[in-house]
C-alpha cells in the first residue's frame, strides 16, 4: 500500500510542477530545478525506517560538491 502512496505523491508533484510551468515559465523552471526529488527520496527513506546513517550518507553523496576525484 505504501508503494502506491509513494507513486501517487511523486506523480502529483510532477503534475503540479508542470501545471505551474504552464502558467509561469520562470516559476516552473525554478521549481523544476530544485532538488525536490532528493528531498522526496530522503522523506521516503525516513518513513520506511531506513537507518539514519544511510539516510545521511545518501544526502551527503547526492550533493555533487562532496565527490572526491
């Protein structure tokens, strides 16, 4: 059941951003460029009971400035 809720919320977010973009190109571009997906993934991980260390690692490594070359 939880997976269906995740799909619905994620799809609603995509539709919302696309509807905003129809009305205001600038605001739509701003919303689309935000790391919304990363924040949504972090929320899903937390709600699923993923250990805090794994959630923190995901947050750390999704920031491209933290990669070591």
